[in-house]
C-alpha cells in the first residue's frame, strides 16, 4: 500500500474490523483517525497503534448518525493533520430479529449507522479531498450485500444500500 503520510479516517475503528484496518494503515505510515462513538475506546486504540508506528493515530469522537458530530470529527482531523486523503466508512451494527418482529426503531438505527453514516462522512470528507485533488472513499460491504438472511433484514438492506 502507498499510505505513508496519508491522512485517513476509519469509522468504527476502536475495535473489530475497523481496528484491523487502522492497524494496517498505521503500519504503512499513515496518520489515522480512530473515529468511534466511544471516545475512550478510540483514544485507547489510537495510543496503542501510535506506539506501534511508524504512522500515528488519534481518537476522535464520532456518532456517524449525527451530521454535527461527523462535521466536528472531520474538522478536528483537518485541524490536526491538514486534510483528509482516505475515508473508510466502516461503522456498523447488527440487530437480529425476524422481520415480522423487527422493532421499527431498531430498523432505523441499523440503516442510519450504515447508510446515513456513509453519506454524512463522505459529505464531510469530500471537500477536503477536492482541495487535495485526490482521495479515496471505501464503503464497507458484507457477504450480506449479496445474500439475504432471515434474521438480518435491516443489515442486509443496509449492506445492499
């Protein structure tokens, strides 16, 4: 990969797949914002990854369903590191119910995190990428992007989106 000195934002990166992506990016020399709903967890992960180097990481509080929170998080990254080169819209959850028993509030929550989160983070990062005349946006998919699951209607819908 060619990530040395690139500024990257990875959502949902305090743990799981997002942390793995961030770990690889830091190992490649990138500056990585660990954007997560849980600032304490994001900061802890960022500190551990920064020690590993050669890149650096910082924790950023980000609720990807809130335009104000996304804009504030991206602004913090830009203030600290001067721009954005890569966005990995990774934040996501699964809530499992049979569709006929799926609470509408849970349905909306899953779609908001996956779809609104991808939209809001892209919207906030693109102007900074335009200024640099380059950038990459990676939207995370799943096997459920192509295959339904009887207990994961909202997740499958979000991944299709």
